[in-house]
C-alpha cells in the first residue's frame, strides 16, 4: 500500500524531506493537520517541493461520488482506496454544530442483520491515515464553519480496529484541535475494546449499539452478543463510565414488532438505569437485505415516553440523509445510482 499523507508520523515525514531545512517538515505537517491542505495548496513551500510531495504523498481517498440531501446540509462521499476498496463518509451540518461520521473498516464482520454494512461483509481494516483523511476532507468541506464533532459510526466496528482507530483519535485531538469530548466511538459490544477504552487517558464518548436487552433477541440481531452477552457488556460499560466520567450512550434502532414492545421498554430500562446511560432512539432505516420495517412515528414517541416514565433519559434521533442512503445503518459503499443487491436473511421476531 503506498504511503499516504496522514499515515506518516512527524519523524517519517521529516525523512521524506532529505536536504530540506528542518522547518519544512513542520510547515508540511501543519499544512496537513492544521490547515488540512493538500501539498499543492501549501504555497509557502517551493513549487518544486510541492510537486515532489504530490508524487510522494498521494491522497488515500479518491472521490467516486459526492451526494447531498437535506437542502445541502448533509453530504455523503463514496471513496475509493488505493486497493479499490470503498468506504463512505457523511458530513452533517446542524445549527449548533458540524459533525462528520467516519468509517473505520471497509465492510464489517459483525453481521448485524438490519445494517447494510453488516450485510455486505468484511473487506479490511482502514489505516489510521485513511480514517484521519476522512476528517480532513470533511473539515475542508465544512468551511467557513468549523467541524466540531467526529463520530466513529460509519462503516465497520471501530473497536475491532482498535489500534488504528485510537491512533486516529490521538491525531485528531493533538494535531487537529478536536476536543476529546467531541469524539464518539461506537461499538456493537466488543467487551475487550471497551475495557481498553476505559484505560485510555482521553475521555472520549462511547456509544453502544444495543438494540435488544435480552440475550435471546440480541443473539439474533447483534450476533457478537453470543460471545459477549449482556452481563459481560454491562460490566464493561460500568468500568468505562467509572474510569472516564463520561455518560454512556445506548443506540436503539426501533424495529416494528421486534424490539419496540412494552417488554423491550422494561428490559432496556433495567439495562440503562444502573449505568446512568442516555438512550438514542433511531427509527429503523430501510436496507435491501432486511425484510422488516421500522416502528411508526407514533410508536417511536410512545417508546420514548415509556422509557422516560421508567426513569431513563431518552431522545429520538432525527434521521439525516435517508434518501441518499446516508442514514444510520445504510452505509454500504455502493456506487451512486447503483442498486444494492439484497441479502436474504431470516426475519427476526416472526415468532414473537
């Protein structure tokens, strides 16, 4: 795999500039991380050096398509990587913040039934540079506004690619000026990764994609639960909360007749309350490979109200970018305008 700009350390970057004054490496480093410039845009460098860096440091991401939704407030990029693997990144502009949702793997091995990425299967981990470059691209696109939040909720399971993802977190915090409190890692419940996260010094946010709070149903919806069941997951989450001082978030995609029943409210409340967790309710977004539908708007509101009555703080996440397959669970790196091939899966909850 060729060298890409954001995979280099400061020392490795300096080694690419033999014979140049020491301050040149600093200029290039700050150009990449502070100003998020491409080498040809670094006008403080001599033209010959800019040309050489263009050859030596090709971008990791090549845009295949760029699509917009929500009156231009949501942008989704489909990127091709050096080995022709493809990933997607979503930029969302709100009144009070600008957030980018980045991918950490090409595909995903977690096989969650209702997620388009999980339906597509796993290709490979992304490098640290491929992750960071997604953020740099979003920073450029967000201008003149400042990118404020990064959520590791795109394609892939971040904690399955822990070392590269954490290196990206450290780079974003130390070199690109993003607060740890505005960085959120998502997981379907990889207990060893949550425990590692509890030992880190940066107090990032953790969001657990739960979707079911009994082991039988969660085994079907989120297969990794068979390895790390709910009791082990709850213990790891409690360790993270105690160590970080951060509030845990629980993600819950509401599926009609599957996990939106009164018993699901009770089970979720019993899981969330001891952890002091906040619950984000997400109406299920459609994907070709999952034959059920999301809960109705009325049931979504009712589920929230029932959770609140049980003493759990819960909010409904506004759907962004569904018409361009950019909403939660829809990223699958299909070419713009191409039809995704359905993956036929057993319908969860038919017997319930």
